[in-house]
């Protein structure tokens, strides 16, 4: 009788089986997600679509939950600003979201199809206004943010960083802060 020391034909007839000596072939590991982009219609409902698109990619890339939540808020603000303050929000307009993943870091870019000379608000928001606090939120959440110009149009970016080292725990399993 076969004692598992060598491969034997599989009873189903589809090849050899593993027996501990001859390992089964392993699936190749998926390459880490580095960067990705997608163009969205320049309509308000597309901001929701952009958030869902980014959330799916962050899940693939293994972005920690708190960083992912902040990234979705940052994207929402940058995309909404693109629609409100550039031709991206005009009929037929578009905006492009790009995400760059690296260990402990995520850069989100929102590029509009408008001119490179759109102004950044410099005055503090009116406390009575319903809108106008988006970049204050971006400033509070992002480690670095700003505007950029490219051959494909201008845009805004925000970067998040997080610790990739394991957090020390106490004897009860609670994280030290």
C-alpha cells in the first residue's frame, strides 16, 4: 500500500496529489496595488461613485480603516470642489481621481478638465454660510495637500500617512497611545 511517500495518480484522474513530500503548486501572490485612476462624469452624484471606487481600491491595498475613512472624506471634498469651482461641473465636464498607494501612505488626486488658473480660496469661510469649509477639513485631515498642474489639467491632491509598524500592546491587549 502507498504510505504517502510518493505521489500517486489521483482517483479522479486529473493528475498527481500532494502527500507532504511533493508540495502542491501555490498560486502566485497578487502584486500590491500601486496606482490607479478613473474618470467620472462632472455631476454631483459622481462624487458618491468616486468614493465607492476609492473604497474598493483601498480595501484591495489594505489601507487601515481610520486612514480609509479619512481618505473618503478628503476625496469627497476635493471632488466636490472640482465640480463647484472648475469647468468639471459644467455640462459634459469630467474629473479624474488618481490614487497612489505605498507602504504607510496614500496620495489622492482629483484632476479637473478646467484651466490651470482656478483660484484657491484665501478668505476664512463665513460662519453663517452653508458651504466653504471643505479645505479647512482637508487641512485638518491630510498630512500634506495642495494643488498641482499636469499636461492633462490642474487639480488638487491630499496625502495621508499611517504607521505600518505593529502597535505595542499591554498585557490586557489594549493599544498604547
